[in-house]
C-alpha cells in the first residue's frame, strides 16, 4: 500500500498514543479509559499493516475491549469499537462463513452501543454497514474477480508473477478502502474518550 503525508502523520500519532497507553498500563492496569484508548490506537494502526499483522493487532484490541466491558458492560464507546473491530476482521477474512460470524458479532455489539447512546449517528452508520456487511463483502469479491479477469492473460513466468503481486496489492488496498471509514469511526470514539479522560478536573466544591 502507498501512504501519503497525512497517513504517515496519523500513523505516527496513533503509534505515540499506543506507546503512551502501554506505559500507563504498566502503572495502572485497571484504567479502563486507557485500555479503550490503547485498543482504539491498535485498530487505527491495523490499517497500515499487512492483513496477517492487521489481524494480530485487531485481536489484541478485541482482548483489551473485552476487558473494558468486563468492568463496565455498558460503556458504549468500547461496545462501538469492539463492533468495528469485528466488522473490520470480517472484511479481511477470506472465508465467507467465518466473515459472517464476525459480522453477526459486530452487529450485536453495535446494537448494544446504540441502545446505550440512542441517536448516535456514528453507531447507527456502523450498525447499518455491519448488517450489510455480507452483501458488501460479496460485491468486493466479485470486483476482485473482475479485476483479475481483466488483468489476466499474456506473459508468463516472472512477468506474470509481477502482475499477480500488483493485483494482490490492489485488492489489499481496496479492502482497506472499504474498512477505512469503520476504523476512522472507532478512532473518533477513542479520541472522544481520550479527550474526556485528559480534561482538567472540575474545580473543588465550596
């Protein structure tokens, strides 16, 4: 994948957040807001990885978000992030049945998030796309097959291998384009939580 200057800056930003959260975790492993920020940064950083590495990061984020929900099952920011993580995993999985299971989990968590914060447009959009996920994934695969058919034929050996690598790169890029808004949505949720946690404490009551 190719990244522009804004992508690089965003990567550096969320990598800094990840490292800061890791340091904070060593001091206070029971800080649920810190875990939420950490998970959000991992979901953002997953966008810059290969698909196997992205799945490792997403699994790590899911584990942290599940810990947050163990302490606070109604924390809607964590529910939304968890739903988006599963939706993203679904788009990255080659098996349609496994992907469907991820979409179902995503819809469950996103519905819970919306129930806890009714009227939240980010949650509603994320839920709608999780529900339409299997259809979107099928269209994605059809588009990939069409790209391969159009690029097929002619040349062999190393030349053909080069074309195959380029097609894989395009397919991976397209997959991340589809998932991009979901990762961004989760990033927004994480940053809202971060802003609240970093806000100065209220003045003492007199």
